[in-house]
């Protein structure tokens, strides 16, 4: 696939990945973390695409989840192990999700307004800010709503 590279494989998540994903959920998303049951539901839920990034030796580096419904796909999660951030893992995970968006013509997401690194990543990835959801997160933080048009999207980035 166009988003792969020699040192990292993007593949569909399996039940064997759930424990690691749940551990990252707590450390990355805090009070907004998905529990084990929610993570398992993402493996098989309608319209779900759940991928993980791993090294050839099987070391997980991150995961991402999208939910497609008609002409819209929601980017529900991207998380990368802290020690592997800023190494293009999130870029590869996003590319994998963008390569399989079905009939969607746009991707939406919410990102914490107080997370400048994530906001910058999504802006570099072609997302535009369209709204703010006040007190969206469990701790009262606002969410920035962003959209990316997908017309002709193939998931490949130059």
C-alpha cells in the first residue's frame, strides 16, 4: 500500500491488540478513554475501520479508528505511543484510513482546543477548522471540529 514503509506496517486491528490499545487509551485520553468493551466494539462495529501501526517485529506504535456513515467518515481516534510521536506514525495511520473511506466525501474530527501539536498535525494533513464545541471533553475542555474534503482521495501523500 502507498502508506507503508519498511520499518512500519499498518494492518487491521485484532482482538490481540485490545489490551495495548486500552492501556494507551487511559494514558492518552484520560477521562475520555474508551474502556475494553468500547475498544472491542470498535473492532466489529458497522462502518468501523480500526488499524494499528507495528514494526516488523510486532511492536505496536499506535492505532487509529474511523467510522463511515454514508457521505461522512468520522476520525474517532489516532493515538501514538509517546516515545514514537513525531516519527510519522500518525501520518501513516491517517493515510491508511483515508485510503478506505467508502462513499464518504468528507472526514470530520474533534480535537482538543488545548492540543496545539494535534491541531497543527491535522492542519498539515489538509483539515480545516469549522466549529468549536464548548466543554466537549470530560474535563470541560473545548473541542475544535475540523473537516477534510475527500473528493478523489486515495490515501497517498507526496
